[in-house]
C-alpha cells in the first residue's frame, strides 16, 4: 500500500478522458482525480468540450478540446503547447482518442494507456471501417506507450489475441470508493426491489430486464417486485414504449441520478443484462451496497462475481432465466442474506479504491517496469 508519510517526487500528471457520454470510464476518472489529489500529484485533466465530464471536474487544472474534423489540427497543437507549458511528466490516456493525441508528444513524457473496453464492440455500430480500423490502430498505439493498463483479465485476453505483447499489459481492476451504509434493504420485505444503473444503450441490454419483468407479471403474478432503472441514453424511447405497451406499472425509468450510490442499499437485487462489459463498475458498487447481483455471463461481470464468489449469471438475453432467478430469490430470501455476508468480507480486499491507486502510482512512476525500447 501507498505510504502517505514517505516523501515522493511530485508528479505533474495529465489525465486525458475524451468520451462524449458520462459512463464507467468517466466515473473512473472522477474517482481517480479525487484519490490522487491526496497524494504527490499536480493534476491536469483534458476533456472534450461537448463531453460528459466538463461540468463535473473540480479543483484541478482543466483544458477542453473540440475534436471535430475541422478542429483536429488545432487541437493537436493546443494539446502539445499545454503539455510543454505545464511541464507534464506523465500522461494517462483513457481510450483511443486520447492515445492518438499523446502520439504527438515528446518521447521523454511517460505515456500510460488505460483501456476500459473492447474498441471493436464500442464502434461496431459506426460502420465497417471504424469497427476494423480502430482495433488495429489501438494495437499500434499501445506499442508506442510505456505501459497499457486494462480493467479486467478478459480485456487483456482480447488485446493479446490482437497482437499486443502480454508484457506490456497490466491488469488493474477498477477500484470503488467503499461506502459504509448504515442499513440495507430488508430481505423479509414482501416486495422485492430491483434496480439497474447505466447509460440506456442497446449494449447494456436493459430491454431484457423489462422482458423479465413482463414474464414475471404474466406467469407468476403472485411475485411482488418493483424495478427502477437509472440512466439516460439513446435507448430511452424503446424502453419507455415497452413499459407502456406492456403496462409494467411496477417499472420506472428514473433518469440520471448523480446520487444513485446513496440509494443502492435500498434495493435487494441489481441486474446487469449487458451484451458486453469489460469490467462492470456498477456491479461492484451494487455489491458494496448489499445487493444480490444477477448479470450476463460475460467478461467483467462474470469475472467480478467469480472472484467474490457471489451473485448469479445467465446467458446473454435470456430474460426467462433472469425472471426465474428473481422468482427463486423471492421464495428463498436467505440466499440473498448469505450472499451479502460473503461479499462484505471480500470486496474491500479485491476492488478497493486504495489498491487501485497504489498500483497506478507504481505505473506512473515506472517502479519495477521497463520503458519501451
């Protein structure tokens, strides 16, 4: 662990996070900033002018970029000048757009690439060119960086299969700020409370949670449950229409809620029905809140639940299985209680924010790692 009393060389760090929406990578960035501000870092953050982070960055140096095609050359020049003027010594790049900007910097700056997802999946709906070119470009970019950090073992395997040297990759799980909840949802409550948190996108699979709720209503009307879905996104209309057409009066689209973590402990079950998750930050947060997690049998979700030996998975899109698991938990409440006890003992040691920052600090400083040749 980091010894805060030991004097270390102060580092001027630039975190580059250029996502448009506010999602897991953006939550990770805010968590990172908050934690590093307590250590020996001068923190600078680069975001896009129309991105989800602009209004949320506080108490650190902020630089904004316009990344449309007409402004890209100007942005590169602005980026280089900012780095030189502020004597940035380490640059942390979240994703391929940030990595592209960093390629134009001096070689003496330590460059760390942090990969939060499979770029092939992230760009699959943007045409064949992007879905093919971006993964190939990512592999080439990584070779120009001092180290590549990924958020799960499953993501590491994907990059290795595409030609990235395994020695360049370090797995550092996303850490969460551990909340000390004063109470948890009463497992003996007649009504089971279910939730999901995330951007309303097709890849997040919330439609399968709605289909599971509809299946329960039509086949097991004796099961009393309520479901809240937190988030905004392009899939809102489709989800809303499904709720309306099927008269799911026990389901509510809650919209974006910045304080949702303060409410997670009021739910019994958290469902993550995604087609793909490289990690699953919301899953870890739900477990911290005492929720029983039901998730797709994929990537980071499966990894988290296997490590903690808790929760339950289902095949992608199998809404009937989601419904049957909810039914089982409704009829056997002790399963949720036992799972919660196991989880509390493990989550602090496996997905602690402190552990994540400790490992990233070593990466930034180059401790025990070789620079690129």
